[in-house]
């Protein structure tokens, strides 16, 4: 998607510094786990359990068809 980012939506340039190629960074799932602290991950886990269905959480964390 990054290679064709400008074709997907011209508004990315208005909202993201660096445009669409910045928005579509690496295209891998779960990278946030290496960025958040253990406390932040615990907050995320509690919120996900409270707010999301298991299917929705799986899609959010792993991607897949909608």
C-alpha cells in the first residue's frame, strides 16, 4: 500500500506530515507492542476486553478481511 499511497487518498498530505507514505509506515501488525510499556499494555488489554468483541480485537491486532 505504501508504494501506491498517494493514489489511495489525496487528503493524507493534508493530515499527515510526510503525506500518505508516512501514514502507511511498514505494513506489519503488532509493532506497537515494542513501543508501549508493560503498564500501557495492561491498560490496552483491559480496555480491549471491556470494549471489543473477540473478533474485533483479533482484527485490530492481527488484521484480516473486514
